[in-house]
């Protein structure tokens, strides 16, 4: 099942050679069919088998414990990328350390923007241009780190917001100068209740801000508590049209390829 990289950009089934190995797009489509009725842990196992250089990207937010626990059961030394925007709640930094110890995660890499002080010296860019701030503090460091990987696991779920409503288990994203990168969403079909139940049943650490009304947790200046009945991400960039940080965008748009389950 390995992707046998490199493949041509776009990652189709090849140029007609009988020995051509399917590229990332075809692999994502095939795995979406194969794993359609499988558990999240099986989706992670399939990803580990299919993508030789695979990472998990985690915000160590409200629901992150479930995915990290599942991944640790499949491959404890799976590389985990944690983006520290230097605008996070102190509770998130403490939670990250707690979860790492509890789950025995041995390969967490903390990503930070190398030039944040240069481009946002007073730390107020989020007020005037939040898209630029996210691009500086989140997207750029992640894109740089992902150059070393052919795929990444995310914690996104369909219930979280409209833009995620059609999320498949496997999708791909284009990247400059190389084959498409595969993206895996093992929890795509989980509900908020599924996540809470899993965290409780496995006695996983809880992000301390959840009990204070934060069902979705990003940077401190851009996250507020959520009232009963509101969307779980209503507290993110409240009062603006922004609802994604940009790490799941290409050229400013949500881009998905591969068959949706
Ligand atoms: S969430 Fe807010 S503070 Fe964090 S990177 Fe984006 S705009 Fe900046």
C-alpha cells in the first residue's frame, strides 16, 4: 500500500504504464472506499501503512486527546507537530506537556514562526489582519515542517462547521514542486459526544478550558467561550467572517480531492 513516492503532481494512476503505482489522489480515493465503515483506529493504521513519511498535526486543544491517544496506540513514535503561535493560552502549553507524558509521545516537534518579531513586533497583527497573523504564525511554520512529510493526520470532524461538513477520511492537497500530500481525518465522522465519551472512557487528560466554556480552543486573543446552543467553533474569531486559520486552505480556498465517503 505504500505510495511509492515521488509521483507526478496531481497524482493520478500514471501514464498508462502497466507497472505504474497509484499516486496520492488515487490512493486517497481507494482508501475512502476501503475504510468507509472502519473505526478511526483502522483509518490511522491504514494511513501509517500507506504513507511512509507521516505526521500528526495537533493543536492540543479541547478534543485533541482522543486522536493523540488513538495514534499512540498505533505508533507511539509517530511524529507529532505542535504549532506554538506564541499567542496560545498558558493552559494549552501545560496541557500539551501533560498529554505528552501521559501518552508517552516521544516525537513531538514544536513549530514557531521564525520571523514573528519582525512582522508582528507588538503582537497586535491579529487585530488588524487576522489572516496575515495566521499565515505568519500558523501556516508558514507548518508548511515548512510538512516539506519533510508525504501526509498528515488532522483532528477535523464533520460536525465542527459548515466548511467541514463533507470531510472525507482521506483527501489530498497540492504542494509546490512535489507530489500531492495526503491528508487523513480519522475522526471525520465522530460527533462531539463521541469525542467526549472516548476521552472519559479512556480517562484522558482534559484541557482545563473546556470546563470553562471553551469547546474549541485556539489562540487566546481569538478564542472566546461558547454559549449553550452555539456552534462549537462560534468562539473562534467571534464577530468576524473568519472561521478557519488557513492551514487547511490552498490559495485562500478550501481544497479537497479524492472521493468523499
Ligand atoms: S488565531 Fe489569532 S492570534 Fe492566532 S495566529 Fe490566528 S489571528 Fe493570530
